[in-house]
C-alpha cells in the first residue's frame, strides 16, 4: 500500500467535482439560466475527466508494485473491531474505470445539453446526471465494501430517478419502479455477501480481504460469498433471470440510456466481480455459475433483439447480451478481457445510443424502426458515426469490439471448451445481424416515416461532436489490447495484471497464436455473415420478402422471441400478481378493517371518556372535600377489614 | 387508663364536627374555622397518645401544627378578604370558576 502523495492526494476531487456540480444544480439550478446549468454540469464532469487523465499519466509512471494507492478521507463508523472509513482505492482496475466513466460521462453530458435543450426540467435532469456520475465514481474508487455499496445504491437511486424522469408518464413511473425493485432484489444478496465477508475476515477493506482470501476462506465459504456477491451483480448488470428491468428502463431520456444503461451503471456488476476476483477464483462452482449465467443471458437477449422493433429496446437487449459476454469472460478466467470488453462496449454502445437519440430526435420521437428508413442523406454525421458503432459492436476486425470480443472468445475456447465457444460465435453472428438490421432499417431503404413528420430535425453540433469523438474511441479503443497473436502487446492485460492473480494467465506461445488467429478468422467471418444476411433481408430488393416469409414459417418462434421468452409474463403471474394480491389483502382486509378499526375505536374511547371525566371537576370546594373524605373512609375501611 | 381514651374521644368528636361542618356550610370563614377544628382534633389525638406512651414526640408535632395553623389562617383570611372585595360574597359555591 502506498500513501497518496502529490497529484494522487487530489484523487478525492474526481468524485467531489461531480458532487459539487450536482449540489449547485440542485440548489441553484432553477434560479440560473440553462446555459449556466449546462456549463456547471459539463464543466464539473469535464474537470473530473481531465483530472482522471492526469492521474492516469502519473499512474503509468509509477513502478508496477506501487500501483495500489489508498486515500482515507475520514473514519466514518469506528465501532469495536469494525471500522468503515470513507477511503478511496486507486489501482489499475479503478484507474481505467474512472477514466472511462468520467470521459464517457463528459461526452454524454455535452450531448445532453443539445438533446434536452427544450425540456423544462433542464436543471433537474443535470442534477440527477451529475449525482449519478458522483456515485458511479465513488463506486469504482471505493476502497472497501461499504463505500462501494454506497455508490452501488446511489447509482441505483439515480437510475430510478432518471428512468422516471418524465414522471407524469405512467409507463415511465412504472419502469423506474420495476428497475428499482428488481435491482434491489439482487442487492439483498450483495448485502448478505458483505456481511459474510466481515464475519469471515473481520474487515471490509479490499486491501485486507482480497490478498488473504485464499488463507481465510474454506472452499464452501468462498462459494457462498462469491455467489451472494454475484447475486448483486446479476441484478445491477441485468443478467438472466433479473434482466427484465433493462428493456423497460428505455423509458429514460436517450442520453441517460447511453450513460447509465449502456456504458456505466450496468457494468458495475462486471466491475464488482472483477474487483472480488480473488474470492471467485477460490470457487470453481461460482466461476462456472458466472459463466453459465453470462452465456444464458448472452444467448437469450441476443435472440430477443433479433425481432424487437423498438430502436432503444434492441440496443438494450444488445447491452444485456454484451454484459453476458463480459460475465462469460469473468467466468472462464479472463477478467482482463472482460474489463477490456467493458471499455470498448462502453464506447460503442454509448455511441449507438446517442446515435439512436439523434435518430429519434430527427423523426420527432419516433422509436419504431419500421417507420424509419432513408435517413442516410438527412443526417449524415449520425449515419457515419452510427455505422462505426455498429461495425465495432458487430466485431469487424480493426474496430474496438473485435479485439475485446475475441479476447473473451479465445479464453472461452481454451478454458471453457469448444461448445461454449461455438455458442458464443453464433451469438456474435446474431449480434452482427441485429445491429445491422437496426442500422439498415433506420438509415437505408425507402422512407417509411410517419406521415406527420414533414421535416427532419437536424442534430445540433453540440450533439454531433460527442458522437464523432465516441466514434473515434469506438474505432481505435481496441488498440490498447491488441493480442499477442496479432503481434500486439496486449497492454490492457499487462496493465491490469497486478489486480488479477495470474492463475489463469494464458501466454501467447507460438501454437496458441496460430489458434488465436484461426478463432479470430472464424468469428469475423460469422460477423460478416450476419451483416450480409441483414443486408439481404432489409436492403437488397431480392430479399425484401424474406423476413415476412420467415416470420410466417416460424410464427411460434417469432411470438416466443417477440414476447421476450415470456419472462415478463411469467413474472407477472408468478410474482407481481401474487404480490399485488397479498398487498391488496393486507391493505383492505388487515389494514383498513382490523388495524384502522382498532385504532379508531381506541381514539373514540378516549374522546368519549374525555367528554365525561372532566365533569367531575366542578370547581366546588366542598365537592372535592367530599371526595377526600370518601377516599379516606375507603382506605380506612380497607385497613380495618384486611 | 380511662382518661386517655376520653381525651381521644374528644379529639375524634372535634375532628368529626370539623368534617361535617366543612361539608355542609357554605361560608368561607366557617369553613376555615372547621379546618381549625380538624387540626385541633388531630392535635388532641397526638397529645393523648403522648400521655399513653410517655414520649414527647407528639407534643412537638402539635406545637408545629399550631404554628402552621396560625400562619395558614393568616394567609387564608387575607385571600378571603380579597375575594370578598372582588366578588362581594363569601359563599364557596359561588367561587367555582376553576372548573372544566
């Protein structure tokens, strides 16, 4: 452990700046103009981003063994052998996370200025958004489980507030509630996991818990802790079976979807598992659970994305699917690849969401891809940047998604087996297909716009410039992790290596590099195939009829997929209806009839008594004296008899 | 000894007259006099028990009680005087404003 010195002692400013911005916009946002609000909101995040980059620069100059810096702010709860200080931890993992979070947040804040410019709750929006960034940075910088948990719940709250941002809309209010309840369900297990960690280790510091994990924990206990922590990750990162909240969360304004439900908050689960990786490594059961849940999620949500027609929901299911990929990466022992994929996915998916926001904006809040088309000539900047994002998502060689996805694929092949790899390659093909189904439907083909759209809204420069910057990141972001097989140095893995014990490290020998190139070739070809198929289905004149025919032939499968594997319907019947029934029973039968009647009866009794008893106080002195005498007589009689 | 019982009886009678007078009469001055009767009835009981047991404790009590009774009556009479000046009556049943 290294004491924070020099620039590193200013680490606290990284989360504090967004917090200051949030406080300003909360307290004064309604008094000042929208211009000031946006300057404060974007400026505070921008400064945090610049500071993160400066920190990264100094961090790289440190020798590897010193890259673990703790900064204790103050001791929050000292109690016996328990102590919970607010302390920040800067190690390679949190370093890349704060850089990504602050950078992407900054771009999305700038974009939001344009996107939300006509909203009357402008200051409220930026208050929530800044607050979210504060909690997210606190989450990734946390030096112990409790601080991480504060950030964890804080981002959940902000997510709830932003999903329900248009609170007068019933569907938005419900979606916010659903997101909150479902993620809280996962958080419950996470809470138990933290308690179990404290019981086992008598400490909640990452710096004390993780290095001692293999000495302290029995395999069974490690499995329990890992699975409980993973429960929290499943909720937050929208993994099967708790993934149902994320598609509904698309009720949020589109930049929020880009920031919270694509780039940052939903990846907190991946970050959490990566942070606790030494515990997961002790338990093969937990590792395979992570991989299996990830695989199920990746496949299920990729298939749903094939048939959905809502531009944002397709991207949401795609996010769920990609998060599944990251968990597979964690489960098969390639945490660095998972974090790498987290970063490239954050760039690409934020780009896609912001592009989708520009499309929605252009067509006057149209979200159905069946009523889009031919936008290429109207909003060229969005078209080109969206193309970059879709290619990066699909895993076309040279762009960011390719390197990170293939790092996971290769680890799955070596550590997980051919079957796992095969399923993932097919999923990658599906990913390419649905990304380009969306892309072709929105930008190419003929005009199918709603008749009331007469003129396209052109995105302002404040919206297109963040798109371009993100497009650059999505294009070149992969070069921080060019694998050994392609003659690269895989810098992201070696940078993250001190965080992850090298138990599963795969080195790039001659044989594995040939294997790696072979795997990459196959997966790229599958991705190409997906794109070509999408082109044939949605652009080329010959294939125009094909989707309709396919839909009729496989109508059962189509219904199954377009209903999202019936997850929502089953949950509605099994949990929601039951719970609503019980709630109704307790409301009408128990609360109104029994409890309220009891309380009202008591109140009536007291009121009635209060009418009668005061009449004894007559004000007549002799009357009181009579009572005294009567009392004395009673007492003396009592003494005489007994 | 017979004498002590007789003193005690006198005390009880004094106290009883005081109680009955307090409950039945309405003039404030009479009520104060009844209180005096009760105090003296109790004092007489003290003194007669003293004669029976031969201790002096009861006599001390009585001395105190007499002093306090004198003080009390001084305060009470001045209050009565003020009440009479304000309300022109000495009837306790008229003095009933302190009620619910």
